[in-house]
C-alpha cells in the first residue's frame, strides 16, 4: 500500500482527478479484507485491489462515477447466490466499500491583475489548486501570487493550448482587456471543438464586452453556440459585490456551487429583480470597470 499512498500524494499535488475505494467492513468469508484499497485515475488506470472479480468491477465503475461528480458513495455486497447470482462469488460473506474522491480541483486564472490576486487567495483557501497565467512576466510571478500553486508567463494562446483540461478544471478569464480575453476564449474554443472541456469557464465582463467578443468568435467561426452558452458571464454569485475582494468571494462562491451541487449562478442572475436591484447593478459595474493593476480596465 505504500506505493498507493505515494500516488495519492502525487495526484493531489498535481491536481489530477482520482477516486479511492476502501473496504471498510467485512463479515464472514470474503475475497477481500478490511483496508484493501483500489485507486482509480481519470484515464481509467488503477492501482491496488479490493478483491478482484465482479465485485471489483462494480467498485471500479462506481469509482468512475465518483470521479465525474465528486460525490462519495458506500457500496454493500452480500456474496451469496441469492443476492448476487451473477457475481460468481458465493463466499457467503458481506463487504462494505467506501468510494471517495481525492481530487484537488484546479483553477486557472487568466490575467494577473488586482481581481486575480484576491481571487487566487480566496480560491486557495476554498481548496482549489490555483495557476495564474499572464502574458507579462511581472504579472505572473510567485512574488506577486504567493498563494498560487504555479504561475505561467507567456502568450495566452500558447498557454491555453498546453494547459491540462480535466474533469476538475475550472477557468476564469480576467485579463486586462477585450483583445486578451478574446485570445483566451478563442484558444479554449479550439480545445472545446477537440472535446477537451473544463468543468467551468467564466469570464468577468460587461454585457457589451461579452456581446462584442461573442460576435467576433461567431464571425471567425471559431466557437459554436454550445461553447458560447457554456461561458459564464457575468461570473460569480449575484450578491452585489463591488470591491476586488467581494468579487473574488462571489466568483469562488460560484465555483464551490458548481463543484458541490453541479449548479452555477446563471439562474440567479436571470431571475434577479430588475427594480430596486442597485446592489446587483453595482456588482456588474464594479466587475466591468476593475483595474487590473496596469492602468487598463479589465472590463
């Protein structure tokens, strides 16, 4: 089991999704014993065993489901001809297996401005492994983002092309301007067409900015409607956030909601009250005019 535990540490450190199945209880004669473990990775490879046979095959498939939704599950098996006629395991015992995600969600923040600094800190506290990318070295450094797991300085298109996109990948686009946001979205759209998709993609910006960028992506035939509908903008919970820190809390709140419940904040924005919603308008206006630290608005 030492190799398995070392692998768990490596996977969590690198943000690679996996699920761990552990026999937590047995009764009577069983093919596996308590504390036997099976580690299943996103690519389908696995390490360890919970006893083999059809029991292990069902545990394996359950682990794949846990990888997709990050919801733990408990499985109980009665190994008798009456309860499991197709298993081929007639030991007469009972086995309980607990399957849990060991995933560390990864957040890629494109843009190294003030909002990104607050977002990196809050997201790290919420359990995300954060990478900050910017096309300027001064804005993508460990000194500027001490809470980040890593920083990447380079062209946005190249960074998107080489970044890992997994079932636990979250992306927030908050660069210094329309042009840079467009480069990121265009590169992500290409990967989307290739079937490589993050779990969440949000862009900070105004309604006008969104319309301009989306129109250009349509005209260039870069992005289909399915991709554009997937982009969450405005991004963050509809709570009237104004400061950099409040916006960061709102955005991370939506990320946590997607991770834990599978629901983003789109419905709340759509159904918000138009009259008397000064707080919500302030949130949108603040997001639209946030200074990224270079003197340019992140819109």
